[in-house]
């Protein structure tokens, strides 16, 4: 993802969305001097919600698993899977609002792929 700074705020820009970094996430970039990085997040830390939204996307497939469901979307030509609670149920072609559990976001160096840490 590209790192963009504008009017005192920092964003990670992906071809499909822009993600504003809060103070906690900014602490990972304090000594990072590159303009790109890799953002990682596990499928169970991606949230489908009706409130704050990072981006909206159409559901491709839903895999019911009993205690949860796996919701697949396509993001910039790649399949991304979300582990969501069993309810509410989602359906193919339904447009969903997606955000991230910001406590679970990880950053990696674009060149070395080493995880960035706070000081």
C-alpha cells in the first residue's frame, strides 16, 4: 500500500480504498522512511458492519461453517476471505460494508517483508 500524508493526516492507499491511520497505527511508521508498505490482517479481524466503513464490496461466495461463515469478496483482482459470525447471514451479490479491527492490523516492510514494530 502507498503511504500518503495530507494536512497532518496519514493514509494507506490501495487501488480499491483509502485507510486513515490512527495514532496507534502511526507509531509503527515513526522510523519507517519508505513510501510503500504491506498491510496484513487476518480474516477474523476484518469486520462486516453497518457503521464505519473503509470500503464496500460485493459478496462472491458464502461458506456456512456452523459457528461462523466465511465470506469471499474480490478486491483488486484477488480473492479476500472474511471470517464473520453466523448471523446475520450474507448472500452472493449482496454489497457489504467492510472495516478492520485496528488493534489487529500489522505492517511489513515493502522490501524485506519484516514486520514493523513500535518503539
